[in-house]
C-alpha cells in the first residue's frame, strides 16, 4: 500500500514552460486535492476533486489546471510557469462522502523552482 | 470553515509534556477538530481528531471543553523528534471537502535536549 505518490520530487522550470505534476493514490479515496506551501506559510488549496470527472477551484487556482479521469490519479498542470509559482506542492487524498471524521493522507511533495 | 488561532512557536525540553492550545470561537455544530504534524520537507501527517471531551491515541491526547471553542493537543514526554509544525484544523467534511483543509501557519514546536 503506497498511499499517495507524487512525482517528480524536484523540478526546475524556465519561465513560460509547462509541466504536469503527477499524483496517484491507491486507497480508493474519493477526495483528492492539491496544495502549495510557501516558506513560513501554511498550505493553500489550489484545486480539488470529489470524484472522477469532478473538479473545482480552491483558494489559489490561477495558473493551474487539473483533471480527474480516474479515481486514482489527479495531475496538476502548470500551463505557463511563472516565478511566483516557485513553491512546494502537496497532493492529498481522503474519504469524504458521509464521513465527518476524515483523515487526509499527503504525498511527500514536489519542490518546484521557476527561474 | 471556522478560523483557528494558535501560537506561532513554542519551546520545550525532552521528557516534558507539551500542550498546544488552539482557539476556534466560531466552530459549528458539525465541525470536527483535527491536528496534523509536519516535518521539514514532508507532507502533513494526521495526529488526532475529536469532536468533544477527550480523545487519546498512541501519539497524543486531545482535550476539548464543553463549549468546543478551543482545544488542546497534549504530547506526553516529548523527544527531539517531535520538533515539527503542528496545525489545528476545524471543519465538517461530510459535504465532500469542498472547502478543503484550511491550514494556518501552525505552531512551530522546538524541543531542546
């Protein structure tokens, strides 16, 4: 049982380049989400999904796209990278429907630098 | 989601009991209180969750008074490896997590020898 797996762990991009951060979970969780964490800050929600085919925006969605074609995968796309997107990105998953007491599982993070 | 307030940082020593208090004056009836721990360069990790009174697991205890406007995470006999950032979250996730998990800046706990 791998939990939540993120790839890559590190990435350097040039301004304007695009890339996809991968996230996969093997716990059959309905809910998946992407957060970014900047130095000294808490985590901020970028996008989330409550199930395959359903996505929605979080607190800081600009510059990012997501899709959820399967329960297991929730990739995050940066269409045109900007230095302001330099951050550590975390993917998380959890059960949701009908459960108030849910525990979220996080991946190890992707450290992205945009130069 | 209910806003939470917790100390920015705390210091303690190995072997001591550490209590971190979180204020959540606007907690709603359906909200649960959850604590996460985050080490540098790692994702947050679930520690404990509760609704009222006291909850205890192998890692920590969570004390919630009757009015539920605050909660206290208690770490017994801390060690150097407990140095981390601790986040207090309040919310109801039955709706499918539409608001996500709202992380503030957390409490940076530093344990000294």
